[in-house]
C-alpha cells in the first residue's frame, strides 16, 4: 500500500490490516510447505521408477525398504523371474558372401558423380 493511504487509516484499521496480512502469510507458508512435501514425494517416486526402468536388472526389488519409503506398497504375489538358458545357435547367411546389404536392382537409373 501507498504510505499516504496508510496515514489516512485509523489505528484499528491498521491493526486489522496487519492481522489479515499475517493470516494470509501463514496460509501461504503452510501451502508452500505442503507443496514442498508433495514435490519431494513425487521426486522420490520418479527416482524409484527411473531406477526400476533403467537400473540394473539383476537388482530387482530385493530391498523392499526402498519401496516402502516412497509410500508404494509392494505386491507380494509377484514371483521372481527364473533365468532360462538357451543353447547356442548359428545364424543363416543372407545369400551374398560379403554379409552387407543387398545390391540395388539393375533397372534403376545410375548417376555418376565426380
């Protein structure tokens, strides 16, 4: 507010204004704390999901304490995946001996650049 407007107000009006501003400040601070808590929880969940998707696959959810910290309830009915061993095999060659890509058809027009 402008200083001239404040001088025109009575003492009671100034007290009411100060109280209302204090209440508004407390409400905003409370909202900020709630938002910070929500952001922290969401970042923690994001890190867990990233680790689950892009982390080492050999370390699948063995440590359930990490999951419980984010507030995610682990599914106890999920079974561990078993490793399946596949015997070695040989690849069939493409047909051309060099193993590269197939040559272009002969009927395509050719353009020689120098």
